[in-house]
């Protein structure tokens, strides 16, 4: 693909979903009170007045409606008609896109199930055991039936399949909950998701692991980016609406499945550039860091790991003296810094990949040291 076609591809994916989510969020903001979707302030939240929930519904509409329109066009329009509205570089990919439609809608179906779970949780509250059960059920069905699995590099077929399905399900659920936990300040979770999805989409366009740019995965991620940006217009500080669990479940699942659909390297551990399979870990380093440190702090203090609190990465940055906006921007920059390493993995050898991994670890350790210094001062 030329630079011009790449820009056209990204823009045509982002703009429609942006517009849909932008308008849908306006509607949801006005209907949230009638639907009972309002986030009331309490001791573990940073906002001080009631804020509408349901932004996740707008994000989902921003993703689903453009794909629905595109699907109808592919199924109902003939080749000649499509040629008049589709750019030349994309025509050769239409047949492959038709083949991917069942998988696309299976994925969106799973995402919508989780979004519905999140809406119920936002409206009435759902026990954490039920939430985890549904998350694992949806994730396992998707990875087991569709073949969307992490590469386990195990030669024994049955054992390799079981290990891959298990690890993939855990990965999906981990990302769902990491974005859910990250949703604790205005613009934070949606912004981090937009940065992560943008970097992953870029990896799909430049990675040499596949014979041609991975347009399906990249396009899906760009559509998600557009929906997130449309929602962020309303969610930027001071937020006029929150995405709620419905939004964090939806975006966490979509990004997780997108990482499983992508091809980063060959399918053997000895394949050239096999270390490129670490790209998702680079991009998701910050959400995973937030989740693991929060869980560790809760367990260390003898509390349930599922008990909400104000020990998140963003809260700890505020305790260091940053404003809420500065904390969010710091996490944005940290996410981008770690994520940029993913763009290099397919271009470097094993030693270079080791250096990239060290850089990411050092960035997170530096933040951890600063945070521990603050906690140490508080204890003195």
C-alpha cells in the first residue's frame, strides 16, 4: 500500500465510526437519567456530582453500525457498483473480506453480550463471580470455536490446543478487566484504548509476518479508534458522560480479540522474528501494570481483590502531586512509550527485542519507584 492509500484507509475507517459515536453519545447523555444509568459519587470515586453512564452503548454503536452498513453493501451491491464507491487498492480485498464476515459478526456478537452484561452491572450491579463467569464463557467460546488463539509453540497438538485456548481466554478476560479498572478518571480508559488500538493497527500495516498488510484487523482497530474518539469528545475533563462497565467490557474484549486475530511472526519458535509475538504485551503494558499493582495492593492489605478502591495508577499519580489531567496525560505518554516498542519488534533481532523489553520494564519500574517513595513518605 502507498502512503496515500494507507491514509485513505485509516480515514475511511475512523471517520464514520467517529461520527456515529459522537452523535450517539449526545443521545445517550440525554436518555441516561430516564434509563437509570447514572454514576453517583462516593468515597472511592473522584467525581463529586452525578454523571450519566452508558457511553459504552454509544461506543458499541460507533463500531457496529458502520460494520452493519458495510456488510449490507458487500452482500447487496454487485461488483460493478462497489467499484464506483470503493478505492482501487481495496477492490482486490473484497473477496477476502466477505470470507471474514462470519468471524467479524461472531466477534461483535461476543462484544455485545459483554456490553449488555456491563449495562446491567451499571444499572443494577452484578456479583463479581457472575461477571467473571460470563467473561470467561464468552472468551472461551470465541477462542475455542473460531481458532482465535495465542501461539503456544507446543508441538503436541491436543496439549498445545488446550494450553492455547486456556491462555487466550485468560488474556481476553485480563484485558477486559484491565480496561475496566483503568476507567477511573475522565478520558483515561478510552484514551489509553485509542492509543493502544492505533499502535496495534499500525503494527498490522507494517509487519512483514503476513504476506500483505493485515487490513481486516487494522481496519477493525481503526473503526474502534474512531468510536473511542467520538466518545472522548464527551468524556474529556470535565466528563459529561462515563463509558461504564458496558464500555470497558466492550473495548477490552474487542482489543483482546484483535490481538489474537493478528499475525506477528511465523508459527514456530525458531521462525525469524518470533519475538514479535510480544507486541501485544508492549502495547498493553500500562493497563496490565495498573491491574496487577492494584490487585497486589488489595491482597497485601488483606482485602478482596475485587473490592473497588482508589489505589489505581492514576490515583497514585495524583497522590504524587499531579493534577488529574496531568495524571491522565502521564498515563497516555507512558502507554505510547511502551507501545512504540511494538513497532520495532519485527525490525530487530533477538538482542534488539531484549533491549525493547528492558526499556519497557525500566519505564514501569521507574514509575513504581516513584510511587513507592510517596507511599514510604506517607508511612513515616
